[in-house]
């Protein structure tokens, strides 16, 4: 190998070894159940990290007549917890008058913030 190529290889190897990627990021998954008179129960599961965090999300519920109701919720997770449950009360959803029968829901805008 020529001396210039060896020097480039050594420098490139040193740069790659100095680069670190954190794998300790807090992350979560939110799964919401079927809406009922009490609202919607959502399961919050830790998918990464080991610190306390707060997960906040929006839930858009599409109805059979094409109307959409939306609500928002947050759930705090302690460092030792791997899952938790959060109820989204029925009266917390907007645009209920435009909805006949809930057909499907979609969790949107999930944000996880370290505490």
C-alpha cells in the first residue's frame, strides 16, 4: 500500500472509532382500545431507554359516516416501569357531533420527553 493510502485508512479508522451512537434513548409505543362510554383506554409500553419519561399523543377516531373525532393525552412513565395505562375520557374528544359510530382509530404525533 502506498503511504498516502495507509495514512488515509488510519485517519478514517480513527474517526469511525471515535463516533459513538447512544442506544439509551427513551421511546414508547401507544396502543388504544375500542372507544366506549367511558372513553378509550390506551396501553403505553416502553420500547427503549431506562429513564422516566412522559409520552403524549393524539388519537384520531374515524367514524362510519366519515366524521373524525380527535383527542389528546399524556402518560408519565417512571424509570422502573415498562408499561402503563391511560384513559382518554369520552368528553375530551372534539367533533363528537360529526361521528355516528366509531370505526377505527389512529395514534398520531407521539412525542416522548425525558423527565
